[in-house]
């Protein structure tokens, strides 16, 4: 990334302090940063802080005599490989969407031909206001990349969507764009609704023991974030995974397969998965028929213990076989974690479950450096029309490829 340049436009809001950490992370990856602060941003952070950190001049004024003698705002708009707006306030988004140019930030954004990525941050009511929704839709249609916002507590004391995503996530999104990643094509995905299940389930034996597996939830999180970045309204149902939750999604935490099934059905009944349902969770096929109320203890001389298991609900099959008139998603996608005869088993599973697509991966190498629990995946997409062998990619790379295929498929169905 040496030689790549990012113009960092900092909007006014409490999240402005996160822009310093975002700049630091990008500098650590070899990206040169030119800071530009709005007048409102300077109420929260100082130009001197950004100048000291980036070792570049921080721009603040549109009508600065020396800079504008050289058409400074035009030079700023054309010299960057990417423009990052973080935080992107409701006001900045409105200016961008309507083409206003009354300060240095908005003028630069209007004059650029570089890719633009924004990280929105505002009060939950402002984020949910119809005007913000219209502006967001226009920005996506104009090709602006959007990351976040996230859900959580806010400085104003309210809770909901509107928090700027963490600097590490913003830096990762910037790097993907600089490394040649195409701007998310949201034409077929913006405004869609998706349900994603992720992580393992835990089936209790007693209050301290359970039956589970090695799933980290990383692939499900990556898929959720890839779709959220493309404008999808994602409901994310997750078992007790150790991996961080995805930004910009409605999170539902569960423990057991039955709880996951109930959460998934509830999401469908509420219309939260009318377009896409992706079942990436590693759901336990079996669960103890009885759960002890107290910890099971060894008795003197005991050398073995029997555990009777019963079958868990088949969430993928149940939803895949729903009547479309009753709310079956337009595209139901399952995952198959196989240890042998991967493609043969996956083909059979897709037909048996009744899902539209199935993503097959070989997990025979186990959690140490393998697919399950690891950071990479090597998958095959199986559909009724054929099979696509994907190369070994990061789990985010696999998620982006799946998101692009979903976008293509839904565009054809439109």
C-alpha cells in the first residue's frame, strides 16, 4: 500500500475522536493520510492532533488564500486514491446526496472522481428518519460505499443504530477498496432483508457441560458484514461464538439449536428474511434428551457414562420447504461442513434439504489452521444449475464472493 493516499474527511460528532485511531491504523499499513476537518469536527478534535499524527497538513478552510490560489479543493479532490468520510454526519450525508458545496468538505466531495467510503454516525432517531434513509439510498445509487453504522449505547444516552463502527473495521474496508476490491454493487441488494445464522450451538448436559463443536462464527460474521455493507437489512442469529459480532446488524443471541430455530422462525414471521436466508451456523444435530438440574458427578469406581441423544430440529430444511406464499425467502442458502466425500455429500444434502444453494467446505483438518475455527475457507457453491469451485480465500473474501453472487441472482429475479 506504499504510495496509496487517502483523504480523511472528519465530520462533527462525538465519534470524531475515532478518526484519529482510524488514521493511525491506516498509516501502520503504509497508507498516506491527508486530513480534512469540518468546522463542526474542530469542536471535538483539533487540526494539530491530525497534523502531528499524519505528518501532513490538516485542511479546514475553503477560502484559504494560499491553498485556493492553487485551486486547493480541486487538488484535494483529485490527488487521493480514496476519500473516507468518518464520521459521516447526517448533515454531511445530506449535502453529499443533494450536491451542496458550501464548505471545504462538501466542495471537495462534489469535485472528486475518486471512490468514496463513508462511515455514518448520528443519533438513532436521526439515522431512522426518512430523510436520512432517502439520502442513504441516493448515495448508494451514486456509488458511495457505506460501512455501518453499528448498534449500541450512544453518548446521548439512547440505544440503537447510529454508532460509528470501530476504526479497525473501517481500516479493513478501506484496505479492501485500495487492494482493488470493487465498490459494492448494491443495486440488487440495497433495502433487501436477510436472515443469517452463525456460530455453534450448545446443547446442555448439566449446568456446566454441553455438546458443541469448533465453529468460531467467523464465516457467518463475514457474510453478515458483506451484506450489510451492500445495504442489506440483516438479522443475525448467533450461537455462543467467541468471534466479534458483525456491525450494522440486528443481533439475536441464542444458545441451543431449538432457540436458534425459534429465533429464525420469528424473524421470518416478522418479515425480516423476505429476500435471503443464509444458514451458516454449525448447528448440533443431536442434543441430550434430558438435562440434569445439577452437575453430574463421578461415583467411586465409575469408568464410563452413557448419554442418550435426540435429534435437533432441522432449521435449514424447515425453512427451505416453506410455502413462498407463507413468506419463504427468495433465496435460501445452506452450508455443508464435511470431512469426507465433500461434494457428493453436499449435493445430496442440498436436494434433501430443499435449499436453493449450498456452500460446501472441507473441515477435515480440524480447528488448528483449518476451515472450522480458522481464518480462511475453500468453498464450492452448489446450485441446481451447476457448481462453482472457489479458490482458497479469507473468510471475508468468501463472503464478498457469496454476496456478489446473491446480488447477481436477485437482479435476475427482479
